[in-house]
């Protein structure tokens, strides 16, 4: 059994002087690119192919662990 952690697959370019929104963090501070830090959800599957198939198109797979 595999457990995957997923979050929204979203990035944002902040304009000069624009504050980083709550729940976001910089992926590249010089370019002012940010991504959301949550909410993180768990999904389960028996193998990696099945786990990847469960990731919705608007989410990104962050990590996988085996039980």
C-alpha cells in the first residue's frame, strides 16, 4: 500500500510590492514566483501507477510513502 500527499498545482507571479499571500511560499524569490503550501491531502493505492492515476489534473504529487 502506498500513501501519496497531493496539493493544488498552482503558481503565481507576484508584482513588485505585492505581498506573499497567506499559505503561499516562494519557489524563486528573485522572480517572485510563489506556490501554495496547502491544503495537503492523502491518497492511497496499491502501486505507483494506480497512485499516479488518482492524482487529479489540478493537483501535484508531493511525496509517496509505503505502508
